[in-house]
């Protein structure tokens, strides 16, 4: 079969995206692995072999296909992947003594659709192996070049596992080490087979591979028993192993006296045992257990008299105060369930919760009543609503009745109410108290909001144990300094936090010093990272204990706990609380073995009743227990794996539900609210990392008829959603990116902090001058915000939260200001939010003499035309054909990272003001204007390299097409076209000669290479310091021309048509010259040679002993100014002439001292010589790992002859552009003479 056909087969078979097998490693790969591996071996056994033979006859297949198909089934069960590649080791020709080099495995790619049977898998494997072997003459080297295979190291470009089949009767192969993380080796003879799993011990433990071997043989047995078995029905564990695993997780529930008492009854029991003990401290006032119990009893009697019954719902709306806790206890005592609504929630959300719950009874503080209507309303702060009888009530509710309802974010756009029964609450109390050291008399801080279920851990649970609640007020809970004072003053022992809350607290300098007296710290609701653990341990005393907690609201607060005594990587969520079984299941609902990831299911008495008025959601989330009749399990949607020691490791979410700052968020709810806003047609929510903060923020991507007003949209969202659900960023796109299957391609959504694509919602807000500081204080705030937010996409009237800030960052802003010698209160920044309103509140501290230097700002405003620009613009506008733009093509062997590339381009555009110049027609004139950072910075496009087309010709064709489409008045001066190739990526940059001369291209490509490499290395992008602006240069040139009495003509030439003739110096000569460059003469070596030879050739061919040319250079020195790194078309040149007295035609050119043969005449902008030489060779010199392979510079048309030289791939070249008036034959003679002279010089350097 011809190689071309074979190549087409493999290109189609290995079409990207290639799957990456996510094997569940025991250890994190830390380095490039060696070839040395370990192995676990076993025999198939004669009895099983007989069944294999029978299966082969029945299914008309062979052993190799059967065993390979079982390996595909095993990998699917271990990873859940449905697109899998396995390398099979095979010979090129059965009759050849050659084998594929490097033990290369032929890649076999299998797609496993849902519902596929094993027999269908078998046929697919059989067909793919046959086709693969038939096309295997497409040699390894060719395949490797196409797909960039890496045979050493952990990451293989095609596959991470291999199947090696050895027939002992004739094969020359012997057993070998694993060349990949996992290799299945089957050595077959007539009577038995030896199976070996070769593995990398730096990734897997031996016990894991032994288990894999058991799973594999169990798969073989199931297939032999039932050939038509569906893949979904194949299990890794045997029935006995499943039962043993279930027994291990079914720990008996701890029984004690409190188990028979509901939560409020346990509180009553404590009130009778310690009536005078402090139960609640709020704003320095204390209520004893007797006082709190009596007050709750009096209100409960009123509720019961008013018609409250078991399973009835009483809504409570109250500020953080004793009233809130009294109301909760009273509802439970009356026999009903409470639904506490945070008064800070938006009105629409409150109304939905009231309507969805069927609110008949309302407990509310009078000032919060508003327009809420209910059948019966009691005011918590009116004494008349409290009965005189303060004795305990007779219980009317039981364990099966509702205790409370709590609403969480819903994926359908509506919050969902979770119903928790008394049984679940009592079960949680018993299991949690048995696991954690909570003791009578301890003081616990009440910090959580009432809408968060962990509020129960800080209120009802402590009251059942005889502890004291120190309830933080609304003002205290939002100020870390006040909280620290509260911890110390009230001698708090126990604290519960989310990781985000801790980071917010610790951002205030010295605020966590009060942690040192804590005896117990509980942290949960978000993953606990090792860095946070280390920070916490540094705050706590050595005797303090720290527990990591996990649990969904649906299973009653916390479901597992893990005491963290030493640093772990990563930190686990521990084991289920007593009586709370945790099970790991795969997508088919089968129990997963230890170490294999799957979805976490939770069982036990803690399961809630379901979702209020949502039987569909209840049925989907609360499912029947596959292995225990009559029991149910809750599907958490969290992906975990059970470790060998019984602990569970959290991996991530199954869906797009996330937790931010401890709040569980269903993105669908926010998307639905956005879609109800007029003009928005599409909305997608996604999380983005906050630079340097180890946190996530929400970004809403929208497609709208027109850009919504930022302030109005935020006002709308605030009316519909709680503050924690409002996105930090809102970004407008032309279209939502989709995958080939039509799903949202979340990986392609642009990063809002790198605003090179799309429009951030807040870009349109503010006036013309809102983007710049008005005074010193505002300048400092701009700099601090930019440093902490990681971007400059905000204005002085824009709220901090709208800019991507968070409450944690507000603390950091205040701390940073303090370091700079300024004082700003945290509450002032919370209250005012914008730079314009915050700046007047800043006050100097004692260190007011500190200096603060602002970054040099971006240049904006009108730019004068220099005369070269005017002439060129006239030429370009009058030309009906030909190119308008220059371009360079850059090559990256490793391929570009899109996010890093756009970041690097954005930083370069930000640094160089001239790249943001725009041109605007105004009557008969054209205005040149330097735009700010809020204009479109550059155009960025992607494409795939067509098959069988040379890269350079394709890229040039693409540039020509883009050039034809371009208007002189387009928004951007730079276009970037990224083309993905098989052996690396290419980037074509198209720049406008109106703002870029050859010197500018050198600067642009040097900075781009440096910025890209820094971005890839995840370091701060630091480019060389800015020099003076092109805007200032143009203004000074205009002033100088005015002093000279007007603007002289640019040149007698202004040709609209030029012709080009190019000669190459050849690879050998180029290498010789380039290798002769030393550190001392690097800057001018090649240019001096070419300049001198060009002068010599002109003198010889045209008999011009006064030969002179102009060199492109930055020569004009203005006092106190620096333009060495300024991009702009400056039209500065240097006139050089061959020394008349030194010119001897018969003397060999190599005997001339090149450095002494030319003299420099600095002539400012006087344009007398008519020959120009432009150097382009330096473009490739300093691109930090990138390679400039091609540059096209169009001639100016202002000179009779324009020469340019540079390097294309590995060869130096000289291009001559000449006007129509010149004879092409004359130019060729001149070029050939230059080439001959250079050869003479090159031979001298040998």
C-alpha cells in the first residue's frame, strides 16, 4: 500500500484531540521516569485456558484480540474514559527479522459508546488491529515526526499503556521492562499463558498492580461466562469483594441517651442540668441556658396556639441577634420546621423562597417585615407575642418530621429547598460529637450566615452539648479586626471556618494572632490546601487540634471528618462520621475498588427527605442503594477515590457546580437569570483563577444584541441574586465557543483578566477621562488595584467587586496601602468601592515621607504626522494594488500555548504605544490618534495547516488575503495569525509600515519572544523599561520643521510600483559568516560586510567612485530623551560613503579594513542619498526560543534602490527593490557582483 495512503489512514485515525488516559496513579509523577520497572505476574491456568479456546471457536476470534479487548475494558473501568489508545507491539513484516524501533507500539484507538457490548468491542478491536497492521509500513520515524512522539519520560504523545503479546512457540521477543507507566504482557504457549503487568514503581504501589491483575482476570471470567455482556455490566470487583467493602463502611451508629432526643430536647436537657451556665453571648450581653430556654418556650406556645403543626413550615427573617436563635428554637419546640431567610438576600429570591415553601407562618423582626404576606405573622421583637408560660412543651413531632429547610443554588435557575428531618439532625449530632472534641463549657464563635447549614454547628449543636455561643454581629463578622478582638475578649475556644473565610481573615495583618488561644479549629466547605494548613498551624498553639470537614447539605451538614496533624499532599476528607457510609461508584452505578476514582455516594440516617416540590430532582439525586434493599444513597456529584488506609481523597466536581468562598453555586441558576435580561441571547458561567490568590472567581460570558450597560446589568443581577452569586466578571463575546460535538468549549473561553478577546462588561462605563487618576491618592489606588487584580481593566468610577475584586482582596488593598504610608478603613472600602470615592478617605500615616512612583502610563491623544508617514500614507492610498503591510513569520517547535501567547501579545501592545495608533478620516484629512488600552489591541486568528502545502507559501498566501481585506482605517496596527503544524506552530505577524520601521520590528519581536517565554514559565512578565513615546518624537520633529520654515519634500522619488530581485548567499557562506561573529562585532559584522560590498559593487558596475548609500538607523539624539526602544516609523538613516582615497579597484576587498572603510555622516532627516540598505538579520537574534524564519518588508518607494538583508531559515539573503525606471538587468549585475564580493570576504575568513 503506498505510503501516502497509509499516512492518510493514520492522520485520520489519530485525529486530534488525542485522548489522554487518566490512570489513577498512587503517587504524583515528580520527574522523568527511567526504563527500569517492576512487574506482577500470574498464570491464566489450564481450566481458564480451555474456556478461552472454546470462546475463540464460538466467537471466531483469537487469543490476542480477546486479551487486548479485556485490557480496553479494564482501562475504561479504571478511568471512565471512552476514547482510549493502547499501543500493541508488532513486527513490520511477519517474515522480516526487523521490528519497530524503540519497541514502538502500533497505536490502536477504540471508541466505546454507551450501551456497547463486549462482543461489539471485540469486533472493533479486531478491525482496528487489522487495519493498523495493514498500514504499519508507514514507518515509526514518519509517524513520530507527524505526532511528535516522545518515547522517554512519562508522557507519551499517543498512549500511556501497551499490550505486548508474545507467542512462545515462534516469537523472538522476550519479557522486558515497562517502557510506559503500565504494560500488559501476555506470553502464550499451547497449554497456559503467563500474564505480566509491568509498571513504574514511582507511580504505582505493588498492591495496586496486584489488584489490577485481579480485576483483569475477573473481566476475562465474566466475558467467558456471558459473551454478549454489556460493558456497563462488567464489574471490577467480585460479589465477595463488594460485600466485604460494604461491611467495612457500614459502621454501627453510636447509641447514647441523646439519640432518643431531638435537637431542641437535647437543649432542654442541658438547660435543666446547667440552668445558670451561659448559653449565648451577643454584643457583651449574656443569656443563660434557663433564660434562653424560657424565652423560646414562651414563643413556642404562641406558635402552637396559632396553628403551627408538625411538618408545617415557619419562615424566620431576623438580623443576627438572640431573636434569630430564639425563633429557631421556638419553631422546633412548637413541632414545626424552620426556614431561615437571610434578610440581605435580594427581594426576588426571598419572594421565591416564600412562595416555593408555601409560607403560612412568618416570624420576623418588625423592621424586616416589608410587603411580605402570610396567613399568620409574629414579630420577634414584640413582647405581646410571648406567652406567659415558660415551661417546656410536650413534644408533638417525631424523628420522621421535618426539622428545617435550607435553600441552595439550583442548576435550573431556581434555588432548591432541601428538607432535613429530625432523624438526620440527631444522627449528625451523635456522629459529629463522637468524632470531634466538643466539650461542655467551651465557647464557640457563631460566624456563619443562617442560610449556610454549618450555622447549625455553631448554634444548635453547641446548645445540645452545654457549650456557649459567642454570636458575632453583622458588623463584627465583616471585619477581621473586630472578630479578632471578639475572639480574645470572649475567650473563644472553638472556631469553624471555610478556607476562603480564613484567607479573608488572615489578609489583615496581625488579625489571626487571636487564633493562638483556640483549642479546636474546624475547616471545610472547600478543599483544604497544604499552604492554608501550614498557615493555620502557624497561627494555632501546638496543643490545638485541626479538623478538615466535608459534607453536602443534603446529608445534614458534615458527613466526614479528618484530623490533620501533619502536612499531607493532598489533604484528604477523612472517613464518614459514625453511621455514615461513604461509597465510591462509577458511571454505571457499580462500586469502585480502593484507589479507583468515582462519584461519591452517601448513605445512612443523615439523608434528607429530598427537595421541596421537586420530585424530579429528588429522584435523580436520592437513588436506591444497589446493594442494600430498601436503602437510599445521595449522589454528591463529587469525584473522589478511597485510599488504601480508608480515607477519601477529593478530586473535583462531576458537573459544573462549584464552591466559591464556601458557598455552593449552581452556575445554571445564574445563567437563567442572565438570559432573562433584555437583549442577552446566550449566557455561560465559568470559573477563572484569581492571579496569585489561590481562589476562583465567577465570569459570565454573554452574547447580546448590543453591549449591556454595566451599571444597569449589575443592578439587575443584585436584584435577582445574593451577592455571592453575582459574577466578578461579565464578558461580551461575538459567539460562545463550541466543541465539535456542539457543547460549550469551556477551555476556549477567554480569560477576562487578559482582555485580548471579547469585551469586559465594565469597559463601556465611565467618562472619557475615567481611566486615569486625578490626583496622587487615586494614582496610588490605581497601582495597588492593578497589582492585586492582575489587570488594568477598570476605571475610577467602577466598583471594586465589578473589577474582579473580593472581600479578601479588600483587606489586602488596605494592608498594601498601609505599607505605602496610607491609612484606609476596611469598612470605608466596603461602603464606597470606587477609586473616586475612596481616594478622599485615605489619610497619611506616620511614614508619610515614603515615596511612591507611578508606573509610566499609557500614551493617549493626537499624534502628529512626520513627513515620511505623510508621504507613505499618500502613496498607500493612491496605490490600487500591492501590499500595504509588512509581516514576519515566527516558528515555535514545541507549539504555542494560546493563553500565554495572547497574554504576551497583550503585554507588548500595552508596552509600545505606537502599536495602538489609529487613523480616522476627518473631511479631507486623516487624524493620527494614540488610543488607550481600551481600544481593540490586535487581531488574533487561528488556522490549521492544510495537508501537502508548504508552510511558508500557505502563510504568505494567508497574509496576502488578510492584506487585501484590510482597510487603512482598521482598528488595529498588528494582526497575529497562528497556524498549527504537525512539527510545531507558526505565527505570522502583520504590521503597519505607517508605525513600524525595520528597527521597530527588531524591538517588537525581541519583546514578544521574551514576554512569551516568561508567560510560559509562569513568572511576572518584565520587559525592558519604556523609552520616550513616538507621540513626543513626532511633536518634536514638527517643531524642528517649523523652525526650518516648513516641511521640505521627502524625496524626488515616490514610486508606486517597485520590483524585487533577491540573491541568497547560500548555506555554506552564511554559516561561515555567521560563525565568524564574535561578542565584540556581533552588532555590525554582517551589516558592515554587506554595506561595504554594496558600495564596492556600485563603484565598479556604475563607475561611481563617490558611491554612497543610506543605512536604516536611529541616529537623532535629542537632549534628555531616549528612543532606543521606541516603536514608530522614524525614517532615521545614516549616510555612509566609500573612502575615495582608499578605493583601489584591483586590490582584493578582504585587504580593506572593513571597519575603517566606511565613514558615518549623521545627517538627521535630510534625504539626499538615493540608495537605502535596511538590516533585517537581527530579527531572529533574541527571540528566546522562538525562531523568525521569514520577514517581508515592502519597499518605501522613496529611493531608486532599496536593499534589505536578513536570514531566511539558515541562509543570509540580500533583496533589491528598484523603481520602474531602472533596468532589471543592471540590478541583476549589481546583485551578482555583491554576491561575488561577499564570497571573496567569506573565503578570507575560512
